[in-house]
C-alpha cells in the first residue's frame, strides 16, 4: 500500500510541470492570436509638422553679467545663487573710503575755484571803474579780464571733477540692471577687484520670463519653415506638458551637428504659470506647416492600398466590405477621408489577415 501511495505522488510531481507548461503555451498562443480593432470615422484636426530637437536659450538681454566699474575690496555681498532680485536692488558694495576721499578733494577744489572766481570778478569790476576814470593803463584792465576768464574756467573744471568723483563713488554700489534670478556669483566678500581694463563680473542675472527655444531644423525641412508658424514643444522635465509658441526668426548661418547641417529656428513662447523652464533644457519641437480643422479622419492603419487606390475594410455583420475612399492630408496617426465614408462608419484597424481569410466583399 505504501508503495502505491509513493508511486502516485511521484506521478503527480512529474505531471504537474507538464500541465503548467501546457497552460503557459496555450496562454502565449492566445495572446499572439488577436483580432483586428474596430475604429470609427470621426471629426478631428489634421496637420503636417516638421520635427526638430532644440534647447531653451535666454533672449537677448535676458542674461546679464553685472560687474563693477570701480576698483576696490568687496565689502559686502547681499545675494547668493538662486536669489530673486528686482531692478535697482543693491547686489554688492565696495570699500569706498578712497573714493570718498577723492570726492572730498574734488569738493574742496571746487570751493577754492569758486573763491578765486569771485575775487577775480570783483577785481575786474574795480579795474573797469579805474579804467573808466583813466587811472590805470588799458593793459591792466586786460589782465584783470583774463584773470577772471581763467578763474571761470577753473571753476567749471572743478565742477566737472566733483561730478566725476561723485560718479566714481556711486560705482561702489553695484545694483541690478534687470529683474531676475541670480544664476552665478563670481566674487566673494573680501576679494579685491581691479577694473582698469575690464569690468570684473560680480554676479550673473537671468530673467526666466524671457526665454526662447532654438530648434535645430534639418536642411531638408528648413525650406518649409516660415516666420509666424505655430510650434509646440515638450521638455524631459515635464513630458506630459505641451508648450505652445510661434516661429519668430530663422538664422541664416548653418550649424553642423553630428555631421548634419541644421538651421536655428527661434520659437518664442509665453512663460508658463505653473511650470519653470530653464536655459539649456532639451526640447522636442514640432512646427505646424498646414492644418485642416474638423475633417473626417480614420487611423492611418485603417487605410489600405490596392495599387494606386485606397480603401478601408468596414464590418457589416459577419462580413467585411471593402469601401473605396479618397484620402487627403495626414498626420502621425490619422488620414483625412475626403469621400467614401460618413461620420461614425466603422473601419478595421491593424493586421486583418485572420479576418480576411474568407475574403472581403465590395
């Protein structure tokens, strides 16, 4: 009895994998054999597009490198990377003790020049009175007039020097020329900057509200791109978000990318409210060439060819009827049907080899 029991258990253990394998094979066979899908002719917008890859770039003037026109030690730095700033906001201050001293010298020189001018004016008035009474020689009057003219010019020169010193003192405060985000900081507190040949960069400001897309369009498609065409693009950060823009420029200079000639097509767009786009983000761009609105259309895999003629297969009961159609424009997923179908007519989509085994009626 025990031998019989153990023999039965062994038979079950051997048979079980065979049954499971048979079910798996049957399941795979059922998954492989699938009938065609049925779709209906519907109204939709169809248009052809040009695809291109691109990157987001700042507009002209949207990225500004802010520097100092005066030399000195950075005394205070008020911003860090990522800070939002307003136009006119103070970004940094230099040690302005030397500049204030020069400003004081210029102010004192102006007061001295004004005093000299006042004395020369009074002296000229006296000399004119004496010359009218013939008490001095005409050359003395000439000297007084010359002294007054020189004093006047020295006073103007002192005013200009004071204005220059005041301007240099103002350079000790670095302010934001635009509103934006601090993209980078190139100087720290305590560093000495020299502005003898070029203005050293303190911070770089970026206005994220003024961005554009540079789409690299292949040379085979650039002839179909025109200014004013609508464009849509996506970025990897927001793959489900579609952004809309318009072509505003086509750069004449070609760019060689991966041994392919491309032309930069600029797409301007309004900044999204609920998304933040940043420079150098990669974009997938589609430029709309032509559009047909509210036309009758079927999926592209529903349209079949018999020579130069197009037809669709329409199920009617247990039979399929070949319906000859006239197609129009198409996009990535649909064909426009100019004639042959009405809205709502069913059509077969995809591989119909099993469905057409018995043939189709016209």
